[in-house]
C-alpha cells in the first residue's frame, strides 16, 4: 500500500508544449519493504492524459520514508481561468495503478517577485567602523561596474543596487574622486541605484529630537543633485519611533522598508499589521510600510529562497514560500525579497539567477528591482486597499543601551549639550555680525553622535569578528562620542563669547540672563565660572554650587522673571535682602511653599507632598523611591551554547525569559548617612549614602525654592574587589502614587501613550525608550512630570524583562522602572539625574515646557561696566522668535548654510486645529516657505506668518531673515 499526496506549486515552466504548472507528488509506503523503484504517475484531466513513468524520486528529509517527485500539467494562469479537475494515479513498473487521487487545481496566481539586492550596514559589527566604511565604498564601485556590464541583459535581470543608508554615501564622497561620485548620481537618476534616506539604522527611541531632524541631511545632499529620495530602509532594528514619519515625509520620502530582526524581539509573533500598511503620524503624515516576512532571516530572506545558489535552489524553495503567502491570505500578486548580509561584498549572483530563471519559467516572474519600484507599483495597483495604522513602533533593541550604561548616559547628555550649543550658536549668528556660524563642526558632531547611537555600535555590540581587531573597533567606536563632546565645548565657548560681546555693558555689576528657550517665561539662571565671583557671593539672591552631581564644576544659581525667547534680561547684582526660604526641618524633612520632602529611615526619601494641591506623590510600598533593584533573568547569557546569542532559538519564537528580584538597595533596615550638602536661596541639597550588596550608593535630593521642582541624583559605584555578581540587571525604581496611572511620554519628534492602544500591533510593550519627559496623571488630570538627562529606557508597573507582552495592556500603577545596566557590562560607576514637578492639571504643553526649563536654563553672564559695546544687541520685548499661540511650540530653530536662512520646526500640542503667528521681532524681512529638513523649499509659494496647524501636526519651515 502506498499513500500519495498531490501539491500544486506556484511554478509554471516554459516548455515546448506551452506553459506547464509543476505539481509535487509525495509518496510514502505504508508497509515495510515497499519500494519506489520504477514507480511513475499518470495524470488525466483538462483534455489531456500525461504519463510520467519510472520517475526519479527524491528521498524525504530526516529518514521519514516519504519521497517526492515533480510532474507538470497544463497551466491555467490568471484569474480568468477556473479550477480544473485532475486524476493522479501512482503506477507500478508494469503500469498497474497502486493509488489514485482526485484534485481540483486552482488557477496559478501571476506572481511577480521583486528582488532588492543590498549589503546590510553594521557600523560596529563584523569589522571596525573604518573597515565597514571601506567595504560599502568598494561595493558602490562594484555596483557601478556591474550595472555597466549588464546593460545588454534583459531589463528585469540587469543589476540594480540599493544603498541601505547614506552613511555609506558620505564615506564614498570623502574617499572617491568627484567624477566617480557623479557616476553614482547619474546611476541613481537612471533608476539603477536607489539612495535611501536615513543616515543609519539607529535606536531611534534614544535619539534627541534635534538628532532625528538630521537623519535625512546626507540624503538631501544627493537630492539637491537630482537624485530621487522617495524611500527609507531600516534593517535589523525591530521598530522605529513614531516621530520618524513627519521627518521623512518632510524630506519627500513616501516608502519605508523595515527588516525587523526578531532575536529577542518577537515582532512577527505578536500579530503585526498586514503587509503593506500606511503608518500615519499624529499630524496626519503617512508612510507606506513594507517589512520582511521572516523572523530569523529578515534582510537575508532572499538567500533562504535560493537567490544566492541557483535556479534549481529557487525552484525548490521559492514556490513553497509563495504557497505559504497565499495560504496566509496575502492578497497581492507581487512580493519583495531582500538579499543582503552584514557588511557583505556586492553579490551579482541574484542578477544571473534572475536572468536564467526567466528564460526557464513563466511564473513566478523574477525581477531585480529597487525597493521603491516595488511599493510604487503595488500602491498603483492596490493603494486604496492598504490598511492604516497609527501609533508608536517601540523596538525591543533600544534596551541594549543598558549594556554600556556609562557611555549610554554620556551619549544622552551629549545630545542635550549639542542642542544647547546649536541654540547658542544660532543666537550668536543672529546678533553678532562678526560671528562665524560653525556649520562644519555642528554637522560633524551630529554625524558622530548618530553613528555612536547606531544599532550595532557601542550601545549594542561593537564586535569585530577577528579578535585581534576588537581593540581597534572599540577605540574607533568610542571616538564617535569623544569627538562631539570636545567639539561641543569649543562651539559653546565661542558662541557664548559671540553673544556676550554684543550685550550692552550695564551701569552696575549685573548678570545677563540669556534665553536659548523658544518660549517666554521665568526660570533658573546658571553662571558658570572658573573661579569664585565675589560680587555674586555677596548678593543673597545668588547661590554658589560646586561638586554636586547635578552641578559639576563651579557655578552660581539665580532666578529671572519672564525672559523673552532668544533674548536677555539684566539682573543687577548688589547686596540686598534675600529671598525668604524655609530651612531644613530637623534633618527629617525639607519644606518650602511648593513641597514637603520627608526623608525616610532606610529610604532615600519616603514622601513628596505637593503643598499646593495637597497630593502625596509617592507610593509608600516595599520599593523605596530611588532604590536600585537587582533583577536576575531566568536564563542568563552564560547558558547560551558556546556563548553564541544566535543559538537562542526560543528568543526568535517569543518565549518569555523572566526572572526574579534578587535584592533591593537600600535594604529594609539599612542605615543611611545624611548630610546637608547645600542650603541657600535657590536650592537645598541633602546627600544620603549607604553600602549594600556590591554597590556604594549616594543620593542627592535637591529642593528648589524659586521654581516648582525636585531633583533626585543617584551615584552608583560598583565596589572594587567585590565578588562578581551573578547575571543580573540593574533598575532604578521610581514608584509614584497609584492614582497616577495614566501615562504619556515623549519620544523623539512626538509623544505617545505606552500600551497597546498607543502603538502598532507587534511592537514592544516590555520597555520603552523615552526622550524629554514622562507624564503620570490621575483621572482628573492632576499629576507629575518626570525628566532625566541620563536614563532613557523605562518599564512601567513592574519589571517586565522579556515578558513579551501581547494583546491589551496599558500602565496602571504609577510605578516607573529605569533599566540602567547589566552586571556583565564594563562599567564601574554611574550618575543619573531625575527632575520632577507636579500640578493640579498637567497637560502636554506643561510637560514640554518643564522639560525645556530643565534642559535649557538661562545662560548667565556676569558683566561689569568697564567697557563699551559696539553695535549693541538691544532685546525685543517678544524676543527673537515667537509663536503667538502656546499650543503651537517651536521645537527646533537653527541656522542653515544659506545666507540669512534658518530652519524652524513647529509642533501643535493641544490636539486641535490651532492658529498661530510665527514672529521674528527685529527683522525687517522674514520670508517663510515650507521646507525639507535641510531647508530645500518644497513649495515655491511664500507662506504667511499666520499659520494653521492640524491637531498634533509637525511643520518644517525655512525662514529667510534680514534685520
């Protein structure tokens, strides 16, 4: 007895008899000793009888006893045909029928498979960064040669090359002759090379918004030379921030190609959207998104289906994939396959395979293509059928920053310092005719930080496959952080000098509070100084600070009322009555008219009471506010076979990998030392310390007296000589009161509500990368705003390490956990600073304003009446830039490299259509145009300064300003 199965394949061959559909016959003997020798298949149906005698049977895999052979029948290709009935008979060597099966063969779908060939760019993986750059430059040279060599081939087989990111192109421009660069431009114009828009495949969740606005800058260099810039490609990373949509859309990008690697990130297991789909931003901008369909292979998927092996391999593997697509309900007749490896040399094999394939087969048709060609054609055929999704797309990989917490915190601080330096340089350019704007230095600093924050960089892997090059890879990677930090110091110093020399000298010693904020308001003034300033020491409204975690170096802290944006205010300095302040009360509490802070026994602090609303802000459960939680995963990395993380099959399948809390520091009953570190008119700082487990911890609690704000800075040091701890992850616990369960947080370029309702299906809910702020509110809108300049990865409610949440979920307890480090990471000490405020009603614009006040305090200059200023800068009452509606915020404003040109990013914050007037006081000429992120005008018509923004819309404008 034999069992026979009939599987029609999505495969139509070209034969002398015309198109023939291949059918796979599987045979298994039900009795021991049944032989397949001499067996054949006879087929009757569709007006013909076919005999395939004495077939060559291929044994099944794994010794299953099943064997297969392929036969063919008359092909019914296209929707105009109907299903046809066939009878398949298994016949013996003498022609006797051993088994029969009746099948209805459906018409074959006219599949077209688009094949996009590229090389995946991992800056810090497989090779040192300099070698990775050289590989991709060489690939472009080879691509030009291959394009030329295949011009006589059939159109669908001619070589086309996709440049996965513009970091490759930037390196190419720097190392190749101009005529070679021009060849790339011409090939891109001719549709032979696709230049995709993004600079690198970043962990977008941990970028600053100012960084996000830079991701298309190199791409726009090529766009200005006539190269189409319609697509972006993000490979490996299993997610991207929602704020990327308006940035890419502003640059003219329509299509986004994702290749999510599912290692530790089960995107495909968590019910993702159907492919393709429109991804819509809060403001209505859209990208058409395609993502690779294989959890493991991602951008390598084409290799899985034989596109680097040969025609026979494709014929064996690709029809199975197409049948799976059809069986899953995929409704379209075209599909994209990417062919790439990590930093791999150019592969010409796919083009040759496509050429030979199309000579032999009618269906599926293979075609070497650019990614944008695929979605452009699919959109033209089916665009109205694609679903629309709104929400963030959090990535599981953003948490890799915890592997290198010191460098991760330094990078996050560098984002802020670079933004502040850029603001100060823009102000200097506006007011000082002799100041030279540092375009090159700023551009290089942004590029370096984007490279450092790349997905395979120091925040992730930095693994050179050759061990002797590991030190080189690490050194080159760290330079991407050290260079911009050095540059930022120089830019800030020069810009500050450029601003200071244009300020009129006061009639008496004064501090000039200079605002780099985009909004008018009061705030703290910080005067940095290399040595003490006696006049400020004698003025009771100023407070000298030095050697504190949040105030490194020597500085003076003061307060200014209602400084206009991008302007200044004169604060005379003289001995006078100081601002009244309540003192520390008995060492057990700090209090002023804003807050009472209770210092707990065995806790850094036990409660913060908002004295204006009467609300107790903190949860008083078992986890102390500001404590460090040591969490041990269920299956640590040491369990991996041979240390190979790719051997963890389960982490591709979405199997949870949770563990337990090992310790909480300070432990219950722990004695904390207490020291009054500073007490003055602006702040009171209490320092508390303890030793526990393998850690030395110090907390600095800062109560501000002129602004409604509390800071908590935490210094963590791993004790030298302590026993190496087991595999564990460190968290900082910040449990707020349970009524503050409604959570929103800022992400680069926008904000989102974490949980299933605020993000697309399939994206990460275990943890989140947060940018400027977290807002926690109760049902009445009262709540807390929290910021951190150092920590970026947060989990809500509880530690959910690799829990792989599915279905419906939203935060519900007010507890916040920042993931800060791993025990196996190369770090010894870490300082993290948090700031919070609270109010009876906390809105989005309040959270945005507080974050700006924390990150951009007024810059103070101490001046004396000892010299005259030439061409004095006299401030306008409304500042240098102003949005007349506080619901429409200026989020980024900086100088472009064209004379008099500036770029302005606006964002609507209230969730309603909002009108505003964008003013530039003091400028005789102010011409506005809608713009790309580099200032390329996309609409020639001049805009009125009176603008209407849609709810949550992000708008990019180019302003030409002349005084």
